[in-house]
């Protein structure tokens, strides 16, 4: 579930999912938080980003600029998107997404950190060639438990229009 950040849709609409027509630029949602464990960080990194500061606690502590084990930025990205998906906002009308832009990892995420995602409708463009859909660009602001921004990105989703 998400906690709406004004202006937003009624919570009952979020549970059912929203359509392109239900959205407007500036609408925002704040997701629940998720705490990353050392085991989750290492497991993800072994599969997808096996750099020493993601998989080796001793090397991360003694040989990295981070002073300890940190989550892969790709892990932070994937988890932040999962948190948004769990909110239900995309449940009714998502057609997938064509891409992402302006991805920035601003602070490391350590084991024990809890991240949550604030997602804002950044831009909406109705399709000219396919009137049953439109593109929504979402601004992601991922924050830790100290309310520090750890990652930002803009992700675009294709969404069906209501009644299509």
C-alpha cells in the first residue's frame, strides 16, 4: 500500500489500480518501506553485480570508499520499483514501459537501511496513434530512514485509458 501525497487519487481507486485518465501531473504516492539485509544485498550482487563492496563484507570495510557493504544500485532500483508496484497504482492499466532516464545513485544503501519511494507523475502524453493509451513518466525519489535521497530516476509506463 502507499500513503498518498496530495494531490492524489482516492485510496479506493489505488487499490483497484489507476488508468491514464485518472492521473494528472503532480500526483504523488509514498510507498511503504523495505529494509535491506546483508544476506539480501550479497545474494542480489552475486547474481547481478558481483563487485567486492557488494559481496565481501571484509573487503567492503577495508578496501572500499564506502566503509562497509552496500547494496548494488541496481538492487535499489529494482526494490524501489517493486515497492511502487505493490502500491497497486499500476494494477489496472500498465502496458509495460519503454524506458528510463536520468538515473542517479546519490548515496550508498547499507545493510539495515530502510528505503521507501516517493513517486510523482512527472509528465503525461496521450498517444496520437493509439487513442486507447498514453505514456506516463514517473519521477522516483528513493529515500532512506533518515529521509536522505539515495536514488532518483524517471521511468516511463504505457497505460491504457479508462473505458478502452
